[in-house]
């Protein structure tokens, strides 16, 4: 039997005839089983799928009867019983959806390999399987259909790419034009169409098409074209000349020779490949074996001692197999990681997920996003990778092997499209791991490596000059690549024979005259020892001191940390001015590596050399002094950089801090371990804003707590209220007593704010006691109340549960910033106040004034992050006031700034909000398109997109409901009710119940809808932040309640509906969208006719006198 779910559910006999399947329930059951061929589905899951949350009275019995009918149709042997459920006895290839996916993947690989005929055959076969809406008979299809619809789009793009590669661009252009029109902001689709126009010889049309796409992206999203489109535009403007293979002339009657057509340029593959500065020699067999291993296992670990070339081999493997991973090959270097807890953070950074964090939306929306945002970086990785196909290379796992193993297992368990290639001196010990030990280089490739590296050291060198000595060098070095590279660097001043003799002497000393082959690790140690002894005294001192760096360093850092403040000391004293020459010499000797960045040269050591240098540092007794200089340098680095994160160079300094983050972590750890509270305070407080902007949850949760424990509780006694014109970060330590006490308060507030996304903090008695103490410590007349941490005074009010006093606290903070002349702080306080008061009061005019001033101030200081925050707040305030055009303009500007800041994960949420604004502004088609596009983009990022997909689906459900597309609306809300976003608070289920109830009412079941709506009000009471949500959410629940009560058509229900309309019109602080207003007006007209104008007007007036609590209580009552 074969099964089709890419359309109406169908079963085929082996001869191709169709099996009759009578009844939608029967087809739904077969579709639910076919989604997991060969795997068991529980009775409960099948009942949910088939009856879509509305099962019959005896669901298991009804399912059993349905299974019996299915067996009679397709054969008893086709449907098996398992413990607690049933399964379709079939392999994946028996189901068209799985066959479709396999064929699309095969077609993509064939096209990448240049086999266009094979690609065309696979893709044509795949597309022929598509018969209509995928899983058309499955009630909950909305949850699974988008994946296959996206795969179909991929297949169509690939098939078009085949036609272009075959030189048939002109013929495929009509289909590409159709695709491009259907997906106007899908850049890969647009790029493919532009390439086809170019290949068809229509360069002018291609340029016009690019300009159309550029305008479309700017008008709709406020964004510029991405790298692929920009590169393609550059090619169109500067076409490369093809080589002329024809002779200058040919016989007159001879037809012109056909020139090979240039294939379209592929987009840059995703990933983070680091350019290599040297060639790769040998290891071809190992490359092939590991490529084969990756086809057989999802975790491959290359093991071997230091110096065998594991890192370089993993890089070459990644390049070799990159085409097999649609979402790229990503390298995570774990050697700089000192704290195993930060392994997931290091991988997040490697994957490019360390983006600028924007707090888009209102305070309520931010709270919802915070609840849904993963607090655990490992879970964030798993959520991001769950729907992707990528290869993750974990390099140098041995010193954090436990954490690396745990992360690998988590990703492999939750992310079926992810594979891991690890390098380590020992296996990870994860189930399913395939271990590939790496042997030394055999003699021929070892000689090739010596020839390559020797020629780099001494141009013209070749082993043929002295083959016997060259062979002896490789043999004595046991074929270890690192040892050969270090030895080859000496060929600059030695002949091969001299080098071989000196190696022979070195080994004789180490082994007491034994001529036996040394263990590999001892061989490497011998070579590194020998390299060490050939260094000058200056070079040795610098090399061992460089061991205190983590993750690399630049020249300035090396001069400050490795140089001695007093250069007039003994023989091992280092003048900082000599560091540059010493570094250059160490690079020449292959003991230090250099990378070129936008800021100049950056240096690093291989892990093996770093370990050796650290041993020498300990032997010399230098470590305490050098580590102290390292702490001092990076304390001053982050202390002076911190203000620049709020100015015009913030993007430059964010990138620089990412490069130095391992050093910052090391400096903080050393300060804490040394018990130096003041150094630890300055380092941690200064790094706080960087961590906040880049969402480093582990650091924000761990280091403030550790530093806080080093000193007394600053809130244990009443504050002295000593005015402080200078804060703890305004000068290097030591701090005077008052500043030290302020720093301790700051670190305590930093610790509690880091945990405010955890629901537990709201129930913590200690946190509730801390709230009033924070408020009391920062009265508005003190200068420190207008800076950090005084800006967080509102946090104290939240912790104390004083939600009614929030507005006053915010007003006092704003006035304090004005009084003390704090420009950036004033801008921050203004935009924060606007966001909060948009939710809890009717101060729309003052909110609009706040955001206007905040925008002006952020622009004045050059803070794009702050400007994006203010634009978001202004968009919300404008929408609340019914200024839809202005809200749309602000949203587009915020999207553009988010892209500039690298906050790409926040663009989907901003796009969804723009769609909502445009829908209300009178452009429902464009609004709906943007909402759908935002949902699609958010799904690429997973939960790190801040709940954009969830928010977008809620908006889309309301759009569909008002338009009358109830089937799709029900499918959307049912999918959300079944699977809430990770970490979403429980009361959100209640909001979804209200949405479901509204849809039921629209479909003719207002009584069932009201039951769900009343349940929502109960759910709202369960969350500790209800007081923040109720003012906005409670009022937003009134219109659906009115709809349901009016459709119930009972006298008491009509009376309550009229009361609620009056309460709504008085209590609602924000503008009502046109569609919602139309619905309320229609209900009011019906009620006025039923009740009579006088009775309706009296009830409306009575409703206007109700308070919020009375209104919410009215919605709780049964009709």
C-alpha cells in the first residue's frame, strides 16, 4: 500500500488503483497515522487529531470503531496495534509527503553537485506528488501544513534554478514572475528571477526588477536588500567578461562554436567559516572517512592528542560537506571557554544568535515576550535549531567535555536536522557517538607538509635538497603536524641536516640516550621545549605571559598585560615598547597566530601552545602579577567602553566587546577568586549593559549574584542619602565608602532584575521586602536617582506590588533626570514611561509627548538602540491614539533600525505589528500579508523571536474571524491552544479560550463561547503580574463578550451587553480599530432595537459609571 496526504487523503493498492475511503473522519484518521509512518500514535493523540478537540462521549470506543473501518478498507495488516495506540505499518517512502521531502533534498544535492539532469528528474517527480492542499482532511492541518508548503516553494525554486543552469532561463521566466508576485519580499525568490533575467540576456530588465524589489522592501519593511541581492546588483552593474576561447577568425561558413553558459552565481553559503592563511596538506583519506562517518552518524568525534591537527581537519571537513547542510556549517571554538556553564553561550555566539536585544512593544507585550523567551541558553539553541538542517562543529571539547556532551545530546535529541562534529582529546560519551581517532601523518604527506611550511619559511626550500634529512625530521617528529610546523619554522636559519641533528640531540637528552620512538605527546613536548629554548629571553617572557589571555588579544592589550610598569628591572623585565617586535618574532616561529580584523591584527595561540605557556608562567611565579594586570586592563577597557554603548559608535564597540568577551569573563572570574570586591564590582557593573543589549542570560544570572556575595547587604540598614555626583563607574577603583555602598546597591538590583523574568521572583518574600528598600534608597532629589541603578527605581515598586504607584515613580524618575541634566537617562526614562503608561492609564497625550522627546534626545546622543526603542513606543502610542499612518511610519523606521543594529530576530515582531497597523489603517490585504510574512519569518528564529509567531497568529485569527473564514481561524487558534509557546504563562491559555469562544459565537454557538470567555477571566487572576495586564487585557475582552451576549439573544444577556458597551466606551484608553468599532456598532444597533432606545440608553449610561473591577466582574457572571 501507498498513501497520499499531499491533498485529499488517498490510499493506493500496489497496482495503483485507489482504495475507496468513505467519510471525512476515516480520511482524517489515515492522515494522522500517515504523518508518522511506522511509529505508534497514542489513542489520545489520534482522538485529538481526528475530532479536533471535540471528541464523542466515548472517544476511545469511537476511535476503535474507526480503526476497524480503516482496516477493512486498507487491510488489517496495514494498521497495527501498539501499547496504548495504533500505527501505520509502512515505511516513510510509502507516504507521499516523506517521498516528496526526500526527492526535494536529492534534487537540491544534485543541483549543488552540478548534476542538472538528476536534479530535474528528482524535482519533477516530487512536484508531481503534490495534488492539492496538504493534509486537506486533517482538522489540525494548520499546524503541519506550512512546513510542506515551504518545502514545495523550495522545490519550485530549485526546479527553476535547474532550468536557468541548463540555459533555459527565458522559458522559466513566466513561472518565476508568478512566484515573485506571490512572494514579493522573499529575497531568494526575487534573486532567482533577477538571475534568470540576466541569463536570458535581459540585463536592463534585471536591473529594473532589482529596483522594484529594493523599493518593495523599503516601502513595506523599511529595510534594505540583503547581501545576496546586493552582490547580484553589483554583478549586474559590473559584469565580468567571459574568457574568449574562440580563435580570432574562422572560416566564413563554419558555424560559431557553442560557448559554455555561465551558471548562476550561488548565494554565499550560511556559516561562519574562518579564512585559512596556510594550505591544507595530507589527510585526504581522513577527510573522506569523516565525510562518510557524518552520513552514518549524527555525532562524530575526532579524537587525538594535542598537535595532531584535529581543529584544521574539522575545518576542512566542514568546507567539504557544506553543500549537504542547507542551514550551513557553524564552528564553535570552545578553547577560550573557562566556565563550562557558558558553553551554550559560546555556541549561541558562534551561530550568530548574539544579536542586539530590543524591547519592542508595550510593557505587557514585553512581559509576554520575556515569559516566552528561553532563559536557558541550551534550550534557546535547541528551539532555534529544531527546524534547521546544520552541522555544528564543537572544537576543543576536552576541558569542558561534560558540558559539551550535555549540549550535544540536547541538540541531537530535540533537533532532528542537526549533526555535530566534535574534536576532543577524549570521546564525549554520548549515545550514538561515532569516534574517529586521528593518527599521525604517514611519511609521504608529512614530507609534503614539511615542504609546504619549509618553503614558507625559506623560499626555494624543497625536501629534495636533502631527502634523507627531511625524512628523518618527519620520522623523529612522529608525523605530528604541529611539531612539523614548529620545526619547519627553523629552516629559516638551519639546513635540513642541521635541523635533524638538533632534533636528534633534543630527543637523546629527554630519553637518556634511548633511540626508541617516543610517545606522540612526549614528541610534541620535546619540539615545543626546543622551540622555547631557542627563543630570546624577551620572547620567552612575553610568550608565557600571553597565556593569561582568553580568546585572543590585540597589541594594546599585550603591551599593557605583558609589559612591566617599571622597565628598569632585571633581565626578565619587559619594556612595553618591545612587545610588538616580540610578537612579530613569535608569529614568525609559528608559536602565535595572527588574524586580520577591521581593527588591525589580533593574535591567538593554539591550545597546545597556550597550555605550555601557562605551565611556564606558573614555573616563573609570574601568574599573580600578570593576572592582576589583565584584570586592571580589562576593567578599564569595559569601564571606559560602557558609555560608548549609548552613543554613535555603539555598533563598533558591541562588535569589539564580542571579541573581548572571553577576556572579560576571565577577568571577572579572577577578581572574584582573588576576593577583590571592588575590581569585581566595576567589571560586572560595567559589563551589565553589554550583557543586556546582547541578552547574555548566563552572565546576568551568575556574576551579579557571585559579586553580591562578596560584600554586606547594602539594604540591611536605612540609606544615608548622601548625594553622589559621581557613580561607581566614573573613575577607577578604589572607591570611597559612599561610592562602594552605591556599587553594592547596584549589584543587588542587577541581580534581582536579572531574575525578574522568572515567575518565582514575584512570590519570593525576600524580593518583596527588597522592593520598598529600592524605592527608599533613591528619592528623586538625589543625583544618583537619575542614573543607573536609580533608573530602576520602578523595579522596586513592581517587587513591592505597588502597581498603583508606578505612574508616580516614573514621573519622579523623569523629573529627577531633568533636574540633574542627564540626557541619555532622561530619554530612557521617557520612553520607558510611555510604554508602561500606554498599558495602564489613559495618558495618551503625555505618552506621545514622551516618545517625541525621547526620540529627539536619543538622536542627539547618537544612540540607535534607544532610537529604536523610542520608535517602538511611538508606534504604540500613535496606534493607541488612532494615528494609524504615523504608527505605520514609526514601525517601518523601527524595522530599518533593527536591521542596522543586527536585531534581526526582532524584525518579525515589528513586521507583525506593522501589519496590524496597516489593517486598521484601511489596507487589510497588505496588513494580512505582513502578518503572515512576520509569522513565517518568526518560525525561522523560533522562540528567540520574542513570541512574534504567537502574536501574529492571534492577530491573523481575528482578521480571519471578522472576514468569515472561520475554518482557518479555528485551525489557527486550536493549534495554539494545543501547543503554547515555550515558557508562555498559564493565563495565555485563557486568552486563547476567549478567542476560541468568540469564534464559536460567530459560528452560531454563543453559549459555548461565553463559557470559554468566562474561563479566561478566571485564568487572568492566576498570574502574579495580573495587575499589569488587567487594565489592557480586561478592556480588550469586552468587545468579544458583547458579541457573544448579543448573539445569545436573551433579555438578561442583552442588558449586560449594553452595560458593557457603556463601560468599554468610557474605560478604553486607546483608539478602537475600524473593524472592531463596526462590530460594536452593529451589536449596539441590535441591542437598541431589542431593548428600545430609552432602555438601551439608560443601561449604556449605567455602564459608563462602572469601574474596571466591576466591569470584569460583570463578564464573570453566567448569562
